[in-house]
């Protein structure tokens, strides 16, 4: 397999075959993110992609999951994606699911028919980083998408048959904006109703623009106790009608939460309250990681 630069994938794709169909991220301007800063976005040629798949077929007897890298594979036109999906279907008949990273605007730029076409060709889930439900926070972090675009994009993904796995980040608004971030994120989840929600906790690597905001005092990081207060307020404002798998068990999180909304909402809120009273439940900073 030929990989260019560092390769990133969602935690749930740990055992998936990873093949780059694009290099980098189409946006690549988020102030907190360092993932693709060493790459300039480009589309790999179909020949290169299929050569990698052919090598994987020779090497691996069984491939049940495939993740199409890099950070924004859904940005590809159907004309470019469909031949890849057709090759997978013909040469990896045992494959149970194909997934991608994408942006809400990628889905909005496709017609309903095009989204359905991709679903029927094999893409079963799209991972999106929404980060926050607050338009102010989204503007501050240079997300390049609005709250309404994120909601509409996730709804469009879910409507075509795919599942949307949406990530949010605790602490992203700092001490000055945590309440707005929590409330707006909770109500956003209620409106978009994704199949999966993942909640990470902010960790900033050196060299990204947000690191300068922290150093200057423009952004004041939350303490573990404040992160828990923000999480509690966010959960309080989630009101979904269909089952949403909620996970806050990433390596960056201070407290691990796992449950299905709405049925496990009270249980998870009780866990957060318990952690706010018993700080021994917090993960040591030494063991937090991205």
C-alpha cells in the first residue's frame, strides 16, 4: 500500500482497510486541527487507487470493512467515486461496509439522487466533524460551515440511507463561551438526529492557530470540572426522537460515557454529576491523548 503523509481514521475503523482516494482536506483551515496541515489537497488518480486495492486483495484474504481516506473523500464527484465503489463490490464481495470522512457541504453539494446512488453503491456511513452547534464558535474556529448547513447536511446523509457519525469537541469555546457552546450543541444534535455522536475534549497541539490564542490569553481553557459542567448542560439540551448512539470515550476525555439517547440520557447525566463530586474519576492528564 502506498500512503502519503500521516493517515487518520476514526477509532471505529481500527480494523478497516485504509485506502487514500484523496490526499488531505479540502478545507484545512480549522484553527484547532493539525491533521492535514502538511498536505495540499488533491485527488488521486483512479489508476493509483485501484492499484492499491488490487495489492490489498492479493495481501488480505478477507476484508470486511473499508475506509476511504483522506479527510474529505465525500468531496469527490460521483463520477470519481462510483468506479471505486464498483471495484470494491466486484473484488471484495465479503466487504460489509465502506465509510468516509466528509463535510456537511459535500452532502449539500450533491443531489438527493446522487447521495442515494452512493449509498446503493456501498457507502454506509459518513463521519463528520461538526465541532459545535454555535455559529459564533464555528466562525471563531474557521469551520467554514454554519450551524444550519451542518444540520441540513446530516439530515441529507441520514435521509439517503447512510448513517452519520458526528463529532463535537468539549471545551472548544473556552471559559467565555462554554454555556453557549453547550446549549447550542445540545439543540443541534436534537435537530439533526444523527445515528452516532462522538464527544471529544479539546487538546491543542503546538503550531496550530488556536495554540496562539491560548498563549495570548484570548482562549482560556476549561478545567476538568468545567468540562463536566459543559457536558452536563449539553446533555440536558439533547432531545432526540430516534435512537442516537452517544460516545464520550475517546482518549482525550476526562470521563468515559457510553449510552444510547434518549433512553440512557439520565444515566449519563448522573455519571457526570458523580464525577463533578468525585474528581478521582477524572483521567490523569498524562494519559489523555488525541
